């Protein structure tokens, strides 16, 4: 219906606007701008249909189902005004009810105000009467809170800074055991001592001094108790079991906070262990304890005293076994708990600054490994004394050269072993070093005595010019020494250098004595004898890698004597083949024509002497090599004899070829001059090739 209304208005508007009205007409644009109605129409037409108010108005019109005519529009206006009036009347009535309710509320509020005023008067009267009581109660509450605070503070102080009688008994009484409760109380006492330092920094210095004085006395008594307890435990401690009880380990860690007591405890333990190990070593040696009781479970080491090497080896082996066992037993203490002990000792040094003066020369940090080595070394000090005495007597009482060196090498082996086990600064290591030096001195003294005895004797070389008996014995002895030295722990870099003094004592004197014997022989027996001796020495030295330099020197000596034998064999070839006179005659001549031509005039190259020389050469050559080898039949190396002979034969062949070449050159010169004489080669027909074949 509303759409119909607007449609009608639009149609009427269009009809009014059809045609061209004059400017003065009421419907002209100028009239519309000044006419209120036109303004209203313009405003209505310019309104947007999307305006919510218009939509609501249109929706209400649709609900009334009215038509768009003049009657309806008039009636609609009246109806709207009527409804507005009725609505205003309803509002006024409702406000009347609200006014009545507000009046009743005002009466109620007034009544409440009167009650409140009454209550204020009663409260003021009560407050005036109770104010003194409340003030007294407040003071009492404050006093109570203050007393309670002091009580809690005193309770806390007693709980923290005061040790109870039961705890004091557990801490200081020797009748109480050293158990977990003791260590717990000790820890608490140390904490109290530390906290007392805080009190000293406050206004309660007197209280802090009193508590610290008392707790220091308690701590000293506790550490004395712990120290005596550890000493008692050490007396019954069985180190054969490689595990030390955890209680002792814990006690030692705590005792380390008193370095003086800790060191004293270790001294006591070392002394006790020294006596125990010394007695055990005595039992192992004799099969009888120090009390005279025979131990059937032990085979006495002294039963093998007739064998010095085994006797010394058994004593050293027992000592090594005991040392290793002792170290393993104590290793748990100083290695696994080393850090704790170091911390304890450092804490003790900090708490006892007066002890630092005595420890100025010592290391400021605790070395668990070093402490372990020192303690084990002190434990075996008694055993080291017995070893030094027994082995020293054994070294002095035996005068066998090889045995002295074997004992020295055995001592060297164990010295190196113990140096790895206990370190370089050890009483046991010092004892072994002294014994090793003593054994080496005995070895050198025996060797010098033996050599001095050889020098006073007259030695005759064997008929076969082989090594003499004294040299064979010396080389046999040297072989035993080198086999012993080969098993030592000497490093590869110093093995040869370390063995040089031994060669000087046990090898060089025999070689020198052999040279003296060789000086009494004629050539070539002297060289053959010397080579045979040197070959035997070379055979002895060759298997060992620490005789390289001496082996090289020996080989050079052999080669030097071999060169002398080559000269001898070479002279044999020249003299027995009749080639020597020819060589001597040709020696002054050069290769000039005049010198070559003068060869025929030499007496040695006349037909008869030259023929005789050729005949002598022919007679010598068939057996020349065998005869030359016969000269070296006593040389014990057939290979060397053959090499010497071959070298001499080669030089002889070279000389013969020189003679041959000059004879041929001289014959060629005479042929050029048409000389009718016989050529020299006719009297001396042998060729160099034939000589080489016969001597090969």
C-alpha cells in the first residue's frame, strides 16, 4: 500500500511536470525553490528508501492495511496523535507509582539513619570504656611476639650452634664408635665453626668467640679420637685383601684436614707395614718366622742359595710381588680418593697457616700417585736393607765372571721395573742401583784379573793357525754375556753405546793378546792366524744388533790382513813363474819405439834366458792355482782363501799381458826393419788368454 502511495505521488508529479511551464508559473524551478511545499516535497523525494526510519514507518503502515487516499491520510494522523496522547497518559501513571515508592524508600532511609546514629552513640560510649584495655592488650601482644621471636631465635641458635650431650659424646668419647653418626656430628661441628666466622663479623663477637672456642676444642678432640681409631685399625688391617674398608678410607679423607695428624698416621702405618713386610721376607728366606716358628707352607728361598742367579732372582721376584700387592692394596686409597684427600689437606693448610712455614719447600698440591709411591717405598724399606745385605754378600762371595754379569743384568732388569712402579726417587731403587754397580765392578775386576793372568802366560799358536784356546774361551764367555745383555730392558737407542764398556773389558783384551801371539809368526802365517782369530770374533759378534760398530772394525781388520795375503800370493805367482825378472827388466822402459827396440838388447830377453823363463812358466802353470791355495790351507775361511788367490791371480795375469804386449810391439818394430832374427814370441809363446784359462 505504501508503494502504491508513492507510485501515485510520482505519477502526479510527472503529470505536473509535463510541458514547458512559463518561468512565473508556480511549478517553475524558481517557484519551487521559494515554495515551502516544494521544499518539503523535495526533502521527501530526496529521502533514501534504505533509511531504517522510513523502513520502520512503512512497515507500520503495512500492518494497518490502509489505502493511500485523503481520508485515510487524515484519519491516520488523528490515530497517531491519539496513540501518542494515550501513551503519555500511561507514562504519567507509571511515574506516579514510582513517586509513591520513592516516598516509602525515603521514610525507610530516614529510619535507618536514626538507627545508625543510635548505634554510633553506643559504639562511642563502648570505645571510650575499652580503649585503656585495648592499649594494654596491644602492649602484651607485642611483648608476647617479642618473647616468641627471642625464643625461636634461641631455639634456632641452640639447634645450629650448640651440640647436645649425646652428640658431644659421639664426637669426643673414645667409648663411642667411629661410625656414620660420628662423621655426621663432625660435619655439623665443622659447619658451626665456619658459621662462627659470620658471628665474628657482627655485633655478637663475644658470643662468636665463645662458641668458636668451644667448638674448636670439640673438633680437636674429635680429630684426636679419629687419629687414635685409625692407628688401632691399622694394627689389625689385613692388606692381603686388596680392598681397604670404606670406613678407613672415609676416616683418612676426613683426617687429611689435619695434615700433621694425617702425616703422622701415614708414618705410623708405613712403620707398621715395614715391620710386617720385613718379617714376611725373612720368613720367605728361611721358612721360619722371626719368633722361631717354622712355616711349612713356605719353601725357603735359601734352599737355592747354591745357585746365585736363582737365589738373587727369587729374592727380587718376592720383593716385586710384595711391592705390587702393597701398591694395589693402597692404590684404592690414594688414587680413587686422591682428590678428596687433596681437598682435605688444602683445607687443613688454610685452617692452619702456621704450618705453611714448614711446608714452604713442599708442593702446595697433593699428588696422590707420588704419595702412593712414597708410602709403598717406605713400606719396603726394610726389605730393601735385607736385599742389599744378602745380594751384596752373594756378589762378593762368587768369583765367576759370567755369573757376576748375569747378576748385574738381572739387577738392571728389576731396577728398571721398580723405577716404573715406584718412580726414580726410591730407597729400593737406590739399593738396586748400588747392587748393580757393585756387580759390574765385580765383573770388571774378575775380567781384569783373568786378562792379567793371560798376559803373564806364554801362548803358542795352534799348528793349524786356528784361534787359540784362550780366545775361544773368551769368545764363548762373551757370547754368554751378549745373550744376557740382549734380554735386558736397555732402549734401542742406547743398547750399542751401553755395551761398549763390556766389549772393552771382555773382548778387546783377548784380541790384543791374539795380536801379540801373531807378532811372533812369520808371514803369511801371522796374517792367516790373525784372520782366523778375527773371523772367529766376527762370527761371535754378528748375531747381535748392538755390536755393529765393533763388527765393522773387525771386518776392516780382516780386509787389511787379506790385502797382505793378496800381496803374498801375488809375489808367489811372479817368483815361481819366472815372470819376476822379465817384469823387473821392463819396468824402466816406456812405450816409445826406442825403448821397445832396446828390449832385444836386454840380457833377460836373449833367446836362451827367455826360453828358460818360458819353460819355467810352463812347468808352473798346471799346478799354480793348487800350489797357491796350499799356501792358504790354514785359513779357516775357504771362501776368503779363494777370493785372495783369485785377486792375486788376476794381478799376475795383468802383469803377464803387459809383458806380452811389449814383446809383440818389439817384434813388430824388428819386422819393420827386415831383421832376420827370430821374433821374441818364438821363445816366449804363451798368451794372456791361455794364462787366464789355466789360472781360472
